[in-house]
C-alpha cells in the first residue's frame, strides 16, 4: 500500500477519472494527459506508453513524452525485447535503477535517439488477464532513484490508462454498430451519415429543424465539397415529407436537352430514341422533395420552366402540351455567386427570389475545425474496412496537420486524403506522410521561356490545374466546377498546356 496520500497526486487522479468517465472520445489525448500527469508526479524526465499489437507481437509507441519523444515514437519493440517487452510478457512491474547494466535493456533506441536511460520504472496495463500495453518512466530528476512508492503510484496511473482504453473500446463498438446501421439504412434509402460536432454546424442543424417543417424553397450555399447534399437530405428527413421520395438532380451533369427530359420527362416520339413515355424527376418526386444541385448551371430556358413549376405546380413533358400537376418541395444548391449571375443576366432574378426564400450557408471545413477529427475518424473506419487494414487512429503530427491545413476541397478532399492514407499507410496509426498533402502550391520554373510574367502565369496555371485535377481524380466535370470555369474551357487548357495524368 502507499505509505501516505499525497494531496496533489490524489487530486490529479480524481481529475483524470472524471475525464475517463466523461464523454471524451479522443483516446490519444486522454492517454497523453494520463502519462504526462504520471511523469510529473513521479518526477521523471521522459516517459512512454506502448500498446501491444497482437498481429505482429510487437509493442508500438502510442505516446512518447520528453525531449526525444518524437524520435522514440518511430520504433517498435518485439515482445521478447527490452524491459518493456519483458514487462508485457511477464505482466509484472519493474524498477530498474541501473538500466545500462540490465541485461534486458534494449540499447538501440537510446543509441539512435541519443537519449541515455539511467533509471526506469515499467508497469503493465491490464484488461482482465490480458496485458494490453506498458507504461515506462525514465530518469528520475535530480539523479535520484525510483522508489516502491513511485511504482505504486505509476501502477494506479496504468490502471487508469487501461480503464480509458476499455471505455473507449466499448464506445467505439457501440458507435461502430450505429454507423453500420446508418450505412445499411443509407443503402436502402440512399441517405448519408452527417457528422457534426462544431458549434457552427450544430447551429445550422437547429435552423434546419425549423426550416424542415415548412414547404418553402431552400437555397443551400457553400463551397464545393462542404456537404450541401447532406444538409438537403436532413431537411427532407426532418420534414413531414420524410416518408415520400427524395429525388436528386445534378444540373451540371447533363447537357440542356437531356436535362429537360430528365427533369420533366418526355412522351413517346418526342425526339430520336424516345421509344416510350418517360416520367421525369419532378413527377417521381410528387408528394416528396426534389434536390437541384448546381442550380447555377441551369440554362435560362430551363430556369423559365422551373419557375412555372414553383409558381403553378405544373409543367409539360418534352413533346407534350398536356400539363402535369405535382406537389413537390424544391431544395436547391450552388457553389457559385448566384447574385453575381443575376446581375450579369445569367440567372433569372424572379427564379432567384423564389428559390431563395430560406437561404442556408454551409461554412467551409477550415471554419469548422471541431468537425475534422470526427470526420477523419468516420472515414478511417469506412476505408480500413474496404482496405482490410486496421488503424488505431491518427498520429499527433497527422492530426495537427489536418487541423492546420486549409482544405480547399473541403470534406471531399478530406475523405480522399483519408482513403489514400488507408491504402498506403502501414499502421498502426495514420502518419502525416500517409496523407500525402501539399501544403502550398509549388510554382514550377517556366520551361524555356525565361522569367517574364506571361510564362510565370502559365507555369502557375499548369501546376494549379493539375493539382485540382488530382484532387478530383481527373474528373474534368468536377474539376471545372471546382475551378468555376466551363468544362470546354478546361479541356482546351489541358490540351494547350499538355497536362497529363502521371
């Protein structure tokens, strides 16, 4: 038993226990807090928390604190190697006050990090009869030796760490089952899971709760990739129309002739290949909701037809003069400056005022940083299942990088980055390099044309267009939308600059 109760240590234990039993789900941050507290209270200079990876029978550094912590965290230790390996295998605590002459000491880490180990405590973290990891504290300050009292306190901290891991595993199991259920529901009804933790998005969802109860048109604004379609889904799912169809149309995906038929349907013989009558999306959405994505790309003639649907609830199929009546709520979205389109005469002002009854602006990811860890965690679970790999999360460097990156492609770019990391990452955690970011455009030297302004601008265009093409997996339609230019103009630039997919 502990010889006496230290008030400082006791209060620290209470604080950490409160955190463990709270709704905190960031296990890595919690383990850092536990290890940092243990290190300070036992007066150590450095410390590590290693977890067992069963598949390879290794210990890897989940947390490493101290002046050489970042270098130490790059190593893994076999279960039959080193003092930590001995503790994990035998599930027994150790005090080693002469590390240099202990036969179990693994010298390669000290040699490669340049950090000498003089004294050490190491204790196992246990869940039931299983050792799931080891906590070790190095070099007691003042050249003192670690004592039995220090060891007993460290064992308490190790128990706290094991409890935090168990609670998180239980939480992840429940959340995984919920995500699986949501995914299955999504397969049946084609709805997506909406991840929201930031105050700004939670506030938007409160607004959506109120907006959903009406039948007024909603215009959803925001940059490409912010998830406008997901918010349209939420309006429908929270509305009285949720039991009726939710029909999606991407107005930029089809040329005008095909889009008119897609929206309003056609009758047999209306045009070549119209071999039978066809119901359009508005007819399919009767009693439900239609979502018109990229409405800023709609031609003026189709804008006129859409205005009639909003005002009169009627339209004619292509090739027919017979009016069709529908009861449809219209949700629209665009990443363009639609007011500028109105000023230029490219978008009807009367249609704009009818669809802009309830505008909702979705902020970019760089303005909702609290969502990044939640979204990244959601995507890592999705893609580790597809890649048949297991990841325990993101390294602190990777998470810091994601939180500092500007995300010009928003959630779509984050999803692509995590998917790529799951494909190339080796685990157990996603590293910064796995995400394969470019933090800033690298402007190439103009080829063969000197340093005049025109050549420099062209060099930048080449690099920037190639970057956006890569972000959109070389889909020219999506790239043109991201660049806010016509697809034909993008194709001309690709040909002009000989931009190729390497």
